[in-house]
């Protein structure tokens, strides 16, 4: 006999006993993981770290069996909080809000909207002996509402829609399914036997809290990559071996002065000039400017026009090359926030020289700056 959980999970329906919530949650987790492995540029543009991806994907799965007890009694039992379905979503959303990765006002609106939809009798109901349940196909409504809301309110800045979708889905479902049903839960389970487990967040990956957040986030990422793939400018492929010998400049001041006389400079010439400026800024102790110029040196080699805003990707080539490009993008964001150090500036400068040398494939030697670059 299964223990009742306060988290909303789908009730079996006429098709079969297939655990739809479990399968959909795992599918969403797998999609998020694959997106991260294949398109780390989008995650880095949002500021997603490897540790956060691990907490979201691995922690949610491992945490579904862990219920943290509280001293709040309900009849002969005590209320607990599920690690995967409640505590991890609360931690991630709280952390993103603290480091300002999550727009609070937009997230609050999404949480309220999803909570309202989740609390509707059509979507969730309290069933004695089982908990808060949601039947097929109505358990799709919270993640779809979270997704639609994030796409609308973050239309001009779709990267920020990723955390908004997760926060709206996970905390909205937690609030609507568990918190708002709590008075009914107290009445229904007041006389429940002491062996019952009453858990906010339910059974982790089976729970609508996790399903709503993970599914909304996975769908948001999928749409983001689908519609922005063509608009995302790519760097040219590097040669078969990476890293290459770093690009060196004899006299950075001469390179910059000569570059200023050029008409319609080529991408590789813009890259060399940016490295020259990075060298000069590093020498003068302007570490933030040095990091920005190091990033722009690589960004100049893209096929599009205008700055990429930190979202650049190498199609093909070595994984080490993509990691170095991602590092430069992260360093660029630190510099734009005024947090670059001497160590970061030096690392970014050397990395940019290696990346530009690899991506240009010696193209600087045929440029109008060739006599100043060995």
C-alpha cells in the first residue's frame, strides 16, 4: 500500500498503469541534460553552471526518496518536505533570485498564475488515503501555462524565460497543489494512521511540482534553440588540432594605429586589433577592458554583424575549443559587471590568442596587418 503524498501525481486512467508523471519527468530531465551537453552557449548566456545542472537533474532524481521531517503534527503523523519535489526547486529559485539571474516580478506573476491553475478542481483534488492527485490530461496544464507565460513575458529577452518557466512551474505547482490544499489535507488526514507519510512536494520525480518545472523548462529551452538556431552566429571551424600556437603581436600600439587606417577591415583584422587592445589594457592595469577586448577578438570572427551578446558557438572542432570560447563569454560577463581581476584578464588574453590563431588558420598572415604579426 503506497503512502499518501501531498504532492500532485497523476492518477491511473483507463489506458494502463503506465507512470506518466515518472516518464515525462525523466524525459524532461534527459532533454535538459542533452541541451546542456550540445548547446552550453545558451546555458552560459543565462549563467547556468555545471553545478546547477547537476543539482537540477541528478538531485531531483536522487531526492525523490528523501523526505525531510518537520515538527508540525497532522493527526498522528508529521509533515515532511520532499527533497526532489520541494527543497531543490526552492533552493534553485531562491539562489537564482539572490544572484539576480531570475527577474523576480515576472517570476512572481508566473508562480501566481500557475498556482491558480493548479488549484482548480479540474486539475487537482484531495483523495483520502492517496493525497493530492491530478488526472490525465489535466496534469499537462501547469507546465504548459508556465511555458506560455515565460514565452510571453520574456519575449524580448528569451534567455531569461528559462528560469521564469522553471520557477513558475515548480513553485506554482507546489503552491497550488500542496499549500493551498493544506487546510483540506489537515481535515482529511487528521485521523490517518501514524505510518502515513505526508510530504510537501510529493514523491519527487512522480510529483507535479517537479514535472511542471522540469517540463516547462525543457520545452522553453527546446523552443529557444529551435527558433534561435539560425539567428545565432557561429564561429568558423578550427583545424583538426587544438590548441594552436598562440597569436603573438610584436608591437600592440603599432597594430592598433595601423588598423585605424584600414578601410573595411576583414574579420581577422578586427580580431588582431582587439587582441592588440587587450594587450595594451592589460599592460595599463585596465583588466575589465582587457577581458572585453579578448572576448571581442574571438567574437569578431563570427559570420554575422554586431556583437553576439555573449552567445557564440563553435560548430564542429574540438570540445576544448568550445570550452575556451565559453570561458571567454563568462569572463566577458564578469568584465561588464566590473569584476575582472588580473588573473582573469591574463587567462582571457592568452585564451583569445590561442582561439583566434586556431580559428583564423593563419589568415592573419595574409592580412594587411601581417607585417606587424609574426
